[in-house]
C-alpha cells in the first residue's frame, strides 16, 4: 500500500525487452536507502517488485498485462518516473490509500497555468468517472491529488508549485498518457450497495 506522496523523481537507466515482459532499471538513490529484494516500489503509480538492486539502481520485471494497461510501456532510458516506497506502520498518511493497481490510462487534455498553480484537465474512460467526486481523491501517475471537477469523461486537478517541481506532472504535455487509480473505497462502497444478501447483484 502507498499514500500517493512522491518521495523521489527517479530516472530510467535501461529497458530490457523480453518479449512478453520488460526489465526496467531505475536510478533511485533515495528510495533505495532501506529497500531490499522483494520490496514494493510504486513507479508512476504502478506497484513493482524489486528483483535486483545495486547501490543506486533497482530492477523490476513488468509483465505484458501491466504494459498493456499502463503507460510503463512508453518508458525509455532517460525518462523521469515518480517513486514511492510502500508504507510502514509508522508512516504518516499524507495522501490517501493507494494500492498501486492502475485502473486505466488517462490522457492530459489541457494545462491552464495561473500565477501560483496550474489547472490540468485529464481524459479518463467514462466508466471510471462515477468513482470521482469534487474534493475527492484520485491518483495520477502515483500522485495523490484532489479532484476539482468531474465531467462524463474527464476531470480536473490543480497542481501546486511543489507538485510541478517534484513530479513528472511538471513536464507532461497535452496528449501525454498518465496512469490513473481511483479511490478504492468508492469501489468497495459501490460493490456493497449493489450486492444482495444471497450474493447476487441488485437489478
């Protein structure tokens, strides 16, 4: 589990094509200070497992299913990535509950800068819009953000200077893909309200 508070802006050092998977090599000196083999690190919002590690880099295997449903397949050497270690019992929950299980790819539609912040409009699959509410939480490329407004197939978020400076959203442009994870609590509520005592769905 993660919180959506990005700890480090890492860099992709290598992408090894293995046919039905890739091996991703990421430079991440900060998040590796206490990370070991088998630990979970969120890379642009995708929960990946440390398969190998050197002093400042780690390697993770990315399966075809993940490549097909996230933006990780577009990464190349030199790409910046948002990184966060899994939470511990003593971690402050500064963002919201994030699983690192990407629901879909979204696309940045527009960016509207203001003096001290920026409004970003993101397209998402229409079937996910029902899980978003104004002032609710959403994860974009692993970043816990507050929803400003929601339409049938898009939503907006406001980015403060800290987010622009410390994450990949500072350099993303209209047309770029982003990984989206909606609030898991909303999905559980929908499931519970739609279920009948006999286990069948309500009509």
